[in-house]
């Protein structure tokens, strides 16, 4: 599936930078005017050897104690403050980030 492999969903006007079965299904619907089930999309991607990928190894900078502090103290405090202020929390990592793009 040359539209997916090596491409970014943002190139097709999607607002998320990682391929999901839902995004592939929407692309198929847009291109062919056909709606497939998620199971069908997953089976098609598997036949094309386009499967979910996991990192080969953990980052060497990983600090289990810092992770524990974040989960136990830091994030619960942030979540509490967010609830008090009635705001949403969003997480964004480098997987969909471009240094030359503008995000509003």
C-alpha cells in the first residue's frame, strides 16, 4: 500500500501523524468510496506486512526511579490541578513533530 508505507497521514490532510487502522480505513473510503471494517483493514495491512511496530530496545536514559516519581507524585498533582482549573492535558512526543512546522 504505497499510500501508507513511508508516508505521513498529515500529507493526506489528517490531523494525526501516526497511521492507525481508522486512518487507513478513512483513506480507503476517500480514495475508493468503500467502507471496510477495522478487522478487514487490519487483515489487509497484515497481508502487506504493515504491522504495528515496537521499539527494538528501551532508551538507555530510562530512569525507573524518575518514572516511579512521575507516576506516584508529579502526574497526579498535574491532573488534580487540571481538574481544579477545568483544563485538558495533552501529551505530544517527537513521533509526529517537525521542527519546521507550525502548531497552533
